[in-house]
């Protein structure tokens, strides 16, 4: 019993001692860990590059975050810029930049022309000041990287159409018929006063040179508004004869090779062909093309029986335009004009080529009869719009000076005058020429007002069309 008692005391003392040893070792371990630097804290980064840049969202200034920004590190000073200038109206005078870094920097500093700002990540800065730099110092406090900002907002509205009058008069006032073209890199104006045909030329629409007092190789009278430009050749039909010219001054005439048809008028340059109107022996109209071997009458156009056009198809005073469509098929549109009976028609004929049907013709005005009858208008494609200018209806009432179509001629509307308004001195007119040059300049030339023939010139362009 006595031995057992001693043994029990020994075990108890041993257990107490082991407990205190464990406590001591734990305490030593805590001190050791606390005094030993961690690996992540022990290593300072030498990385000073910017990873990305944008601005904090501002609901009152949405253009900030809709833009795309890019960071170029470069070997010297890096560049932070917007891929395109920010949209017109975006304010940059009080903005908060949002920057991420490749590694947490030691510190970053904005250097503006009149101040230096230590970056806190929520700095309101005036980015209209130039130049602006960012100096990034790595967490090792040794490596430094500089960036220059190149961020601007458009100072002019890209959707604004700018118009100006270039000249109030090319020639002395007279009752005349006019037609202008952008031909071989210059503006060419054909004028007929009932007695003679003249030609004028201009490189800029402001200064004009008269090339000829009387073009003797054209018939008199010559209805120059019926002249059609196809590629570099001008075409005109009169008295069942085809006239062609490459410069507007010298015209050659060709006899009608389709003896069973009478040549009526030129229509449109479309699908690589010059299209015209012919009349058959039954006094019915048909479409034809001017081919190398003569006149080729189109008898297999879908939507027409034997290629015969309906009575409401125009023969004069119509507007014709060939353009690319969203279906990636070339299209032509023939709008308004006068038919064989002399009536002003309410038609919008659409001509296109479909693989299954070949050429087909359809009148868009059937679906929307509210489109008024009209004559003497001009149509041009500019960017994503079709634009229609001038003209009168069948009661000789003036149409709107300008109409837009966003759906390839199905619907038309008056444009927002905040963005597209003709000058205040512009005179409403019909039979004007509307010409587009290679630099996206649109010219309105001449025409007739209610009281006189006009020979003025206006030039317009969309701001964004001039930006590269």
C-alpha cells in the first residue's frame, strides 16, 4: 500500500510537469512566429506598371464609362488614352479616375500643370488640363514608371450636319434647266436656256469656269435634267437617238439599234449598267440597258408581264438612285415624276437582283399610300441615310426642303433641325441637283423656286464623316 501511494504521487507530479512544459513550448512558439517576418511581408515588389484605367461611373456624365481606354507601357513614358475621343458633351473637368496596378504600389502621384495630387483612389481631377502625368512608385520604393494621359472629348457634335452657301450665283439669272454631276474629280454643271447648252466646271463649288457658250453637238432644246451619268460617261436621249460624252462638251450620237422600240429617256445607273426607257410598238413602256452591242430590252423582270411597265411608271421629272442595301444586294429606287399621261405619280419603284428571280421590280408606295405624289426631287445616300431634297406635289405645293429615310426608302421623316438645318437664306426649290464628292461633301446646286431659276451652291457635310 505504501509503495502504491508513492507511485501515485509520482505520476501526478509527472503529469503536472508535462503540462507546464507544453505551456512553455507553446509560449516559445508564439514568440518565435511573431518575431519571424512572413515571406509576403519580407518581399517588396519592383512592379510599377498600371494594369487598367477607366473612370468611376457618373450617371450625369455617361460618356466616361462607355468609352474604351488602353494602357501602353512603352520603354520610356507610357501612354493611357481612349481608343476614340469621348462623345460630344462628355465633361472632363471634374472626374474620378479608377486605376488598377500590376502590383500594389508604394504610392502614385498625378502631376497636373498647376498642381500635384497624391493618389488616394478617389481623387477628383480636372482632365481638361494638359498635359497630365501619372508617376507610379513600386512598393520597393526604387522602381518608378511614368505615364502620360491622352484623353479628350469631341469638341464638336459628330451628328451635326454643317451647311454653308458657297456662291449665290454661278451665272446671270435666266429661265433654264440645269443638271450637275461630280465628274472626273470636279463638279460639272450643264445648263440649257432653251436656245443653247453651256457647261460650267468647279473644283470646290465656289469658283466656276464656263467651258462652253454653246455645245453644238447636243440637240436644241436639250432637257439637261434627263442626262444620266454612268461611270465616266454621260448619256442623253432625244428624238429616238442616244447621245454620249466623256467630258460634257463633245457628244456623239448613235442610232437606235432596237428598231422595234423607241428610245424614251435614261433612268438610272445600276448594277454596272446604264438603264433606259423604251416604248414598244403597242405604246407600252419597258426597261432596257445600253450594252456594248446596242440596246438590250429587259423582258424577263419579275413582277412585270413580258417586261411591260404599268401606266403609273414615270418617264420624266423623277428621282433615281442606285445604292447598297442591308441585304448586300445593289438596289435602285425610282421616285415620283410624271407618267406618259403627264400626271404626277405617287410611286417608289424598287429594282433589285435576286438569285432566284433575277431582276425584280416592286412599288413600295402600294404598302404606304400616304406617301404623296411628287416631282422634281433629288435623292442621295449619305452614310446610313437616304436624303431627299425639294420638289412639289401634284398640286404644285412645296414639299419639305429635306427628308430622311433610315429604312432604305420605306418611310421618310423631317430630320431633327438641331442637327441638320439648311441656312436661313436657303430658298425652297425643285429640280435642284444634289451631288456627293469623294470627300463626303454634299452639294445642292441650282433648281427652280416659285419665281425664278437658281444658280446658287450650298455645301454640307456631317462632322463625323470628316473624321479619320
